[in-house]
C-alpha cells in the first residue's frame, strides 16, 4: 500500500480501481456524463449496491482504504448499509492496525 492521506473533502475515490483524483477534477469529469472510470476505464457504477460490491472486492484483498471506507459507511449508514457502529469500528480498527492514516483520523474523530 502507498499511504497518502487525502482528505475526503478534497478527493474522490473510484471504487472500480481504488484510484482517486482531486474532488474538483472528479466534479469536472462528472459533468461530461462519463460511462468509464478515467483511471482504469472500467464501467462506472452508480447504485449504492454496485458501489458496495466493488468496495467489498478491495476489502477482501485487505486494502486499508477500503476497510476504512467500509467501516465509515457502517458507522454512518452510507452505501445503503444499516448503521452498525460496533462493526464499523472493527473494520476501521483493522486499518488502524496497519497504520493507515485515514483510519487513525476516523477513529480519532469518532
């Protein structure tokens, strides 16, 4: 893993490949009504269920960013997930154990 903490306010993560861009570039990209990811060229998914499935692929691979995102989603009820704070914290703690900065930040702010 390459650890680069880019605040969620200024970055956008693409679930298909795990890559990210700055928020402004992602917003400009969306205005073109794209059908493919600008980074990996995979079809873009829009529904919460599809995004969650893509996220789970990276969670199963042990990607720290995905564990953090899943944990945050569970803690706040994102991606159509029922709010589950305890389970969400468990996922964030997995990423914290790998010294992932965004997970440490999420845990600190909980």
